C-alpha cells in the first residue's frame, strides 16, 4: 500500500518552465524586467551582507557547468548553469539553468525553479540597471551584437529601464538577426537589421555584445569604439572566452560585479591582475563614481554573479504566492520521528 500522506507533508514550491512562461506573461515582460532590476539593485545595495565566492566551474572541451551560491544570512541561493556555445548546432540551448532558495536557519529548500528564462531576464535587468547609471544621459540607441537567446531580453530591458527607442541588430548569422527583429516587432521600439557590426554601431550610445564563441574573439576592435559610448559586454564570461580587443579595455572605465570572479572570467582576464576596476555595487550605493565625463568610454564587464540569481529567485518567490503558478514538490523526507528515516521508508510498502 502506498500511503505518502501528501496533504500533511511539507512540500516545496517548484516553478516549471511552463509556469515561468505563464508568470512572465501574467506580470508582463517589461514590468517583470523592471521588478527584477529593483530586486537586484536592492540586493547590490546590501552587498557587504552576502557570502560571496567566484562560481564553481567545471570546464570541458565544449563548455562549462557552474554552481553559483550565495547567502544573505537568512536565505541561501544557488544556481546550476551551463554554457555550451556549440549546443545550438544540435538544436540545444547555449545556456540552461535551474536554482533554489533555502532557509539558512534549518537548511530546508523553500523554492525550486527553472532558471533558463529567469537567467535571460535577470541578465537583461542587470545590464539595464548598470547602463542606467553608466550610459550617457541621452542614450536612446543601442547596438545589439549577437542576436541569440539573450538578445530580445537585453533589448527590452534597455527599453523599459534606460529608455532606448532604437536597437540596431547584427549577428554573423543573418537568420539570428531575422529572428530577433521579428520577435521585437510590435514592442514599441525601432528595429534596424544591419549587415556589419560597424553599421550596427552607427549613432549608438550603448553597445551590447552578446555573442557565444569559446575563444578570445574580437567582436569589437579598438577603432570601432568612439568616445562617450557605454559598452555592455555580456558574452565574455569564461576563461579563454572574450569579446573585446584589449586596447578598448585600456581606454575604458571598467565596472564589474565581483572582481574575484571577473578577473578569471571577464574581459579583464586579458589585463594584468592589478588593472583598476570599479565594483558596480559601490556606484549604486554612491561610494564610487560612475561615468566621470561625457567622453569617457564606460564598460560593464558582465559575467553574471550569484547575487543576481538570488534576487531573481527572491522576486519569483514573492510573485508566486499571489498567482499560484507553481507545483508543490515532494522533495523533503518527513519521518514522524526525525531519527526514524528507516521507519518512514516502510510507509511505501
Ligand atoms: P546564443 O548561442 O543563443 O546566441 C549567440 C549569438 O552570437 C548567435 O546568434 C551567434 O550567431 C552570434 N555570434 C557568434 N559569434 C559572433 C560574432 N563574431 N559576431 C556577431 N555575432 C556572433 O547565446 P545566448 O544565450 O544569447 O548567450 C550569448 C552569450 O552570453 C553566451 O556567451 C553566454 O555565455 C553569455 N551569457 C552571459 C550572461 C551574463 O550574465 N554575463 C548571462 C547569460 C549568457
């Protein structure tokens, strides 16, 4: 007889891909990007409270699998994420992810969630809250280089949070640009498909590089970058995987999430270990200067940090309470006597 007494069990809310899609539509994509940006910014403002470590990476020939843990002392969060640039050729995603929150006081998980969609949203929201403080004040045109899975989210977060009204698309694969342009149609933003990265950058105050190639790539060369531009470099996020010519880095004011991780994974792996960088949380809290003048090139060397995932999971946990968009998951053993795990096993006889 199977008697698992599910009604009495402590069940863990699980947000599936299906429910995450419903949640995003229920809230509205741009509203959710703004909400995620607010949660991320509020957690960046209490940066010093968090347990921080560079992510734990397992590299292989074709990609990387990473664990990204952090805790604010009350809640623990961790994300599992991969990065496999050659996956798309096999019809698979470059990046997939899932994650959980747990109660620090007793270690029990309190939320399990898909994070492939959520990572795209949180990365975009992070890009935009950083661009809001670093990009030129009049920024309204963005060049979007790399038109894959992240690109529409990056564009719409910059629209919702920074106020860009034109995006200029370029990808080495014209099919990716066509896909991105079609997806962005009707979203209240002018979309221009371009045949070269140089063309995409014409008139842009912000350039987002979001390509996937496991090599020291040169998506932007030094001569392509004029004064005053803000570069949001997303795709270089692994040892041996970068997007910008080193000469650009030497001309730019460089802003990072967590230097200990970015020096391993970001564009700055191409520079000496003591090259000065500014931590973005310090800009958000007013402890450090952001853009110093209109001519400065600012670079957000984004690699993605655990606190952004923690904030995103926190946001989802708060939203599913009202919407019920989750499945209760039987994840926790619940013996009547906590020391009698063997006895609990007999319930399934
Ligand atoms: P994707 O594979 O869906 O898209 C990448 C696109 O880049 C493809 O369309 C490809 O044709 C294009 N591309 C490759 N080389 C190019 C070049 N030289 N010039 C122009 N376009 C080029 O990948 P995705 O999910 O959109 O992710 C993009 C990158 O962002 C990946 O490298 C991923 O690891 C990274 N990423 C970073 C963060 C972060 O927090 N910083 C988060 C998520 C993803």
